């Protein structure tokens, strides 16, 4: 692999201190996972994200290092999503990381929801700050004072901004790479409209983009729906989300959210505009975000006991070409064939590379690239060279599982028929709609 | 749509006496003021708004509120370059002031310039074998302390988090000012043998340095950048990498931003805290001050020794790795603004410009409107299909004259005007931003797609190279070759750069800084031939150095 990092591998310890010119070829993989997805899902997950070289643990609990293998997935999704929102005339910008406490507290429900998770800068160098400064847990309070300043008349609307950035939420519950971390990367879109109708429309347009990310890029089926009052965004009007299902644990997971904030923030931040009739009116706002959590969901849904399984659309590498040299065989010829194969595939727009490292055996490489979840492997050996053929192998995974206690995930937009007389399972009263319940992250 | 901005408040914020706040921002004052009055910076301890100042301010802002012909006033460059800079940033809607002192809100137009920089560099980094990743923003304080000169260099500027989720943290955390320490911590875990090298990564991130004096884009509390970090088995490879990256930056500056930077090596005094050698690209701004636009460091084994980052070489021996790090930041956007702008506002090189062409339809009579707008739309389509970034300004809220001024101020390279006569003749009028008045205006360019597209693309290429040529002439005419300290002092006092042989001591260098305000920007890679004697000591000197006042 050009450039990036290389796996150190379990066999490394055997090599330490070895001197001499003898070429040590790693045969033993030492790469297998010690946990299985079915029996120890939690441990399996922690192991697979590390062995697959996506994550590295860090000295600060709940903070993780995103390695190139994960970063490339994030970037592939970003390229798609960024292009789509640009088509919707959303513009990228960047607001500060730091929030002053006064502003943070402007919307009281919002701050109640987020206050317990805020991290505070209290010193600069040796001196204490007179007023501590917060790090953004989300940027509504950072951005909306400017919305108030910039929006004057209906011609200033709609205002559609987005930013790609990091946010900090100092949680204490189980930190899990990608799924729940104290710092994570995301995009947050914040839009303001003259009418509620426009806001409602956009909420669903964005939700559809989130669905596409999950279903088209990550190959994860999701259900679109509306959150309950209890679960909706703190300070918003209503929240829609895409919910995914993790078969092994039977738990649901919130994939991404698109909120209609109504006029709550407009009221608090005095975001008004003069409409065409000259009357003063408050704007209607949305905010929407998806984060690096998407990568965690992908790992949980598709990974198996051999490691990661990456959907081709987001995989950094779609095809790995591995030479299988044999004692007296024409090794250079095999290497050349590998390079040629990579060239052909690359020209066709496929992300392919050859693993020509001589200090690792083919067997080791098979395990390594399976662990990393590369969708296709092409092997080229002397016989293939002679026959001008290539052998393909697919890497696939399937898992299922069951578990217990649940919470409401969402009320899906697509409602199956509700026969008359159906009773709510909890209250016994007549039911009005179907809702998904399950354990969630 | 453009909203009017309150100039007095904005201009005053970033200048040394920033505490006079306009009373027009009364509504905002409630939440924006408290942190500013909290006295983070030395300046705020001084004045509080006096009554007279308030009255003056509200009078000024009264004028600003009036959406007449001139609600954007840009201070002439020659009068007050700093005020010009701040006015342009406000009027061209590039940035706004953050609620916390010294932070900045990068507005879409300014952010688009950063994205243009990112898109180009990202490709180059991948071509040169680097992979993107992301390190955490928080650094345990103990990490920073590991490399002594590094902590000495950065410690006053560190932002420390001590409270998280309502609790006091066990160890105080630093919000990264740069990531060498975290990177080394991880490199130590990932690098074992020579086969793990070279390790070449990059990250795009925000960093925080608690600066005292700030200036939008140029020096802000929090800024965006890319930082590349590499580890190598030999010093030679590390040196080669450091030079390769400064070369990537140099080409970027010349070819994309039309900024003729001078690439060279920093003096020991100016070298990055913890590096063996620092390479830099220095740009001359419109006021002839130098701006350090990008740096690349050969870190030697300084960090690897401090962090124990070792590998087993081909002979089985344990060695410390040799490292580099290199970065370009949102400061570069400030460089673009200050290199090319003029009194009408921004002037953007096409390869960086968020908008290449602005189309202004012109009509007087109502029955002319449809024809003109239709023609304008189809011209916009033509150019968009040709891959250009086009803005059609068809609002009837503003006069054409207002639009001309506005888009010139936004630095858009080309303007196309279409009036009823142009519609009948099937042609357009094209004006260049870089050539003012009649000289820059051409009539009768055919609307026929293939002709128009070719013409526009050619003009954009011309503008790109013309901006570069102008910048080169300006730079060269403001660098004086000196052979003595007297000559150097004179050149600096005239506001120019001085280039002369240098082999004197660090103390001498600092003396020059104290006496003239100028520092050694670099020992340029391009050196003149022949024997040289140091301008200060008269002894033999190997190289010439460039001295200048800087940002």
C-alpha cells in the first residue's frame, strides 16, 4: 500500500531482535479475532475496529484516533453528501469551536439537554480565564446570533449553511469507537426559511440524503420516522431520523437526524425578517447532522468473525491483488501481472492495489485483507499466469441475534395498516400508529 | 442577499483599541459583550466606551443603515492598510467576528476560498504518498511537557480544558496548538521496523493558540489548517520530504494563488520550537510587509528521542526515526486578500475565486426585462456547462451600478453585462476586474456558446497570469540588495525588504529586530553567485538572507 500505515501484526513479536540477512517471512497470521460476533459482540466490535486498522485507542478515555482506513470512508461519504447539499444551494462555512457561556444558555431547553456534556476551557497558559469558555457540543448557539444579524428581510432567506467540523460531548456512558465518543466529526446543517412549509420540505429532503448514505453507500437498510416528544432534539419542534437495526444485539441505532426547530430558536435569538408585506416575522429553522457514527454502524452490521466487511462504495480499496509465487516460478512475471491488473482496474475507475510485500506470505495477506474488509481479492499464481486466468474470492458476512429491553426508536413514515380495535401494547388504549421499539445505542 | 454591516463596530474589534463598540449593536451587546469585557486580552483593560465615542459611532452607523448608493466604504489602502483589510473582509462578507475574542466566523465566500486551497492540496498530498487521518483534539498536558523546547515555545498560548461534563478532569487537557506530541505518541506505537517506514500522514483540523493580538485569517485564536507528519528511516529521506513539501506549497502559491513567494530556510532564531530546520514560503503583502504563508520542518530526531519513537533497521539495530511536519492554514486566505486586492476591494485569481463570472442584466423599460433576463440565463447556462462558476445577479432591488461595485468588491475576475442592445446583436460586454475602466472593457463578444466559452476561458487564464506578473514586479521592485547594516536600515525604513549576505550571530539578528523591527524571513533557496561578506560583520558569508517587517 502506498503511503499509509502498515499493519504490525501479531507475528511481529517473534521478529524482535532478530538480526541477520535472512528474510523472515510472516506465515502465521496472529491476525485472527479472539472474539466472535455472536458470543461477545461488544468485545468483537472493539477488536475488529482496531485490528482492521480503523481505530487506535488513545490516552484520553472516549477519544479515538481515526486511521486512514476509517478516514477514507468518511471522506467518500463526505464527497457525496457535500455535492448533494451544494445542489440544494447550501453553502459551507465555519463557525468557532468556542462558545461563550452567555450565548450557550440562550435557549433553555437546549442548554438543559446539552449542559451536562459540555467541556470547558478555564485556563490559557498559566492564567485562569475570567469567564470559562465552552467547546461546542453542537453549534446552534454559536451560529444563531449571526443569523439574527444577517437576516433582515425576506430576500435574505432562505439562509442555508453547513459546516464540517468536530464537536465535543463529555459523556460518561460507555464510550464506543465511532458510536459514542467524546469528540467526533460530523456535518451540521443549519437553515432558516420564511415559511414552515419550506422548512418541512427540507427536513425530508435531507432525511432522504441520509437514507441514501446508509442504503446506497453503507448498504444498511434504514427506516425513516419521527421521534417521540421525549426523544426529539432539545429545543426543537420535531425530529426525524433514520434508524438502523443491529442484528446481533437486536438493538436499534439512530443513524442520522434532521430536525425542524420551528421558531423556538428564532424567538430566543431574535431572528426576525421583514416579509414582503413589510410585517415583522420570525424565521422557521432546521438543523440536520450525520457523524462518524455511520462508520460504526457499518462495522456492526456487516463485519464478521474474520473482520471488517466494507461495502465497495465506501471502501478505500475495492480490490486487492495478491501474488502467489511458487518456488521456481517466474516471480517477476507474477509481480508484473499484478501491476498490470491494478492498472487495468484503476483505469476503469476501480480502487485497486497490489500487495507485493515479500516479507509476508500469501496466506498472511489473505487474512490481513479480509480483516480489513476489502470486498474483492484477486490471486495471481504461476498457473494463473500460464493460463492467463485469475481467481476471485468474495468476502461476505451474515449475522443475527436477539436481546431485551427497549425504547422508542421512531414512528416510521411508512405505516403498515393498523386494524381497527388494535390496542397500544403499553397503555391498552386504542392505538393510533405503529412505532418501532428496541434497545438502542 | 447582502445585509448591511455595521462598519464601526467591526473595524474597531480587531484593531489595538478594540473596546469602542457601536451602540447600534445594542441588541447583540447583551450576549456578545460579556466575554469581550472579560478582559482576556491586554487591550481590553484600557478604555470603555465614552459618551462622545458612542455618539460618533451611532452617527456613523446611521449612515451605514441607509441603503443608499454607498453603504460600503472601503478605506484606501495607502491611507490605512489595516483598516482597508478589515473593511474588505467585512464588505466582501469573507468573515465575521466570533463571540469569543479573537475567534472568527468564516462566511461562505471566505470558506469557499479555503475549500479551493484544500481541494488542490489534498490531491497533491495523495500524489506524494500521504494518507489522511484524524487525531483527537485533546492532548494530555503531560504529552506537551515531553519535548522541552516545544512546551517552552507554546505554553503561554495553550488553551486548557479542566472541566468536562460538570466534573473537574483528572488531568488537564490541552486543546491542540499543533499535533506533534500526539502524533509522536502514536508513531511510537505503530513503528517497529524499517518496513513500517516511511509513515506519511496528514490531517485537516482546527487548532487553537491563545494569541494576544489577532487579525482575521492572519492570526486568530482558532484557525483551520492541514498538518502533515512523516517518519523516515534516515535523515536524508526526512530532509528530502521536508523540501518536497515546501516545493508543493511554492508551486501552489505561484500557480493557484498567483502569489510569488520566496522559499527558503529560516534562521535558527526563527526556527520552529522543536525542529532542526524550518523551511518557509514568504509572501509580500500589498503594504510590503512579509507574511509567512506556509512552513515545512525537518524535525530531526527531537521528538522521536523525547517520545522514544524507534525502529529496528535492516541490520537489526534500534534507531530513532527522523521526522518532518508541514502546514498551511487559513492564514493563506489573508495572504490572497492582501496580495491582490485594491481600493475597490478584493481581486481574486480565477483558480481560487468562488465565482469566475458574474452576469449583470441591464434593462430600463419593463418590456426589455424578459428578453434581457432570458439572454442572461442562457449565457449563464453556457458558461456553467463549460465548468465555470457563474453568478447571475438578476435582482431588481439594486441598480446595475451598485452591482458593478459590489461584485468588483467581491473580487470576481470577470463581469458580463447584457442590455437590450446586446440581446438584439447577440453579443455581450465583458469587463476584467484586474483592468479598471474602459481599458478593461470589451464590447460585442458573441453569445454563441463555443465563442463565448473560449473567450471567457482565455481571459481567465490571462487574468491568472497577469495577477502573478504584477505581484512579481511589485515584489521585485520592493526588495533592495544591501551590503551594510546602514543600507539595510534605510531599506527597512522605506518599508521595503532588504536582501544581503549574513553570517552574524543570533544576538546580532535580535539586535536588528529591536532596532528596525525587521526579522530574517529566510535564507532563500535561490542564492546569488559570487563571494559575499556579511552586511553586519564584514566577515565571509555563504548566503544572503532576506530581512523584512512581517505580520
